C-alpha cells in the first residue's frame, strides 16, 4: 500500500508542468533558460517575412525558434487599431550576446517593415527536451 502511494505521488509530480521557481531551481531533467517573445505587426508580403527570418533571425539563433500567428490590437491616436501579428518565441541561455542579438532583430524589423515598435516580453522558464 505504501509503495503504491509513493509511486502515485511520483507519477503526479512527474506530470506537473515544468516552471521556473523563484529561487531559479528547476525540476530534475530541466534547465533554466531565458524566453523572449517578440510581437511584430505583420506588414508586407509573406516572402519579405521569410527573407527577414532567413537573413536576420535564424543566423542569430540557429538553435531554433517558433513563430506564432495572431491578431493584435492597441489603442492609438485614432482609437483601437487591429493588426495581424507574428510572435517570435526564442529560448536561449541568458547573456549579453544574446540580448544584443534580440535587440538587433527588433531594430532591423522596425526599420525594414516601418513599424513603430516591436513589443519584447522576457521571462525565465525551466526547459526540458
């Protein structure tokens, strides 16, 4: 009976989502990584985005990334505006080099696609593959 309870508890704990605790510790088998989400308004042709991804983003983060399609909105001078949005998600080891690469992506995107801003959201996460 005790063995069954211990096994059940172990199974339940293993099924819990991986998350970064306040003390930075991760569950066994996971490691702490930084996660950045860049919210980019969609303008131009899809080919222009594919070129930007291939020429600007992928060389800076060749280990991998995810692009999500979405719909964004914000309140501007003329009221609420709606725009298609791409969310670029990258997990990386936090360091000054990675941060400068992310800022370069933001700057180049704003310039190339004539955007006022690219929202950046940073979090820490425990990651396992």
